[in-house]
């Protein structure tokens, strides 16, 4: 376990919370089966049995993941997420070039019970999902985007980019064989704004994007 922990970068830690830079391909929490037990949660629990999960990142997404130490801090941070007082910003590289430089995507989403964990757009039964976006740069037929999810639906950013007509590079779940040739999905949680759960101090933490 010590070797595994070495590969998990801790960005910030005190007696109330811990923030890590999750690598792409690592689960946030354990999955089903003995082969899917390695995760951010299990690695951190090996260090501190009081660590509690507050939110999750998709397995293929890298970047900032916030965890609480103790149930009281978990409840406070969960409340901040519920009240939308915590803001996250992501970097993604998508295929193609958007016709606009910035915008807001607002579409209803729900899970597909016949093909989990895929999500679908559903204007009748879906739940509201909102993302702000803007173009950072264009390189040939790829575009680097800044993404700020206002809501936190499963696979929201992946579905929203597809709704724009631009799949995230390396998204093997929603993409075709071309995406399977990529080393990883190019989606990274770059920064998070929150209020310290014990002191109330405003904090901004970042994890530099490596693509």
C-alpha cells in the first residue's frame, strides 16, 4: 500500500480535510469485485481511518478531489456542495472547433437503466444540468476548453461536450474506436473554490493540468 500512496499526490491536508490530485484511471471509491478495490478512498483510509468521501470524479477524469476528516467535516462540506458554495473548474480537450467562443449548456439528463453507467439527454424525465464553458485555445482540429459545472450530474461534462458536438478526446464510454487509441481521457479537474469546513476561510486549490 505504501507504494500506491506514493502515486497519490496530496495537494492540501490539515486536521479537517485533505485534497488530492487523482490520476486518470483510478477509481474515487471501491467498485464491485476484488479487482476494483483500489481507489482514492481506500488509499487515503490506509493513512487515516477518519477520512470521508465528499464527492467523486469519474475514473477516467484526473484532478482535484476533496475529502473530509470525520463525519462533522463531511456534513459541512456536503452542505456546501448542496448549496452550490463549492465551485470547480475543469480543463478538457475536445475534437473539433466550436462555432462560438463561450456559452452555457443547459440540458436535462438521466441515467440509462439499460446501459449503466451511461447517461442520456431526456427532456421529459431528466434532471436539470448546467455548465459554463469557454474556449482557451485551438490546435488544429482540437480545442482546449475551460468548463465550470453549475450542477453536478454524473458524466455531466462528457454529455455536455457531446451535446455541443465535440466529444472529449479519449472518452471511450461515449466515443468510438478512435478514442480507444488515446492514452487517457483529456478531462482534468483543475481547481476548486470552497470555504474551510472548520474556519470558514475562503480557499482556492489547484492541480496543474498535465496535458
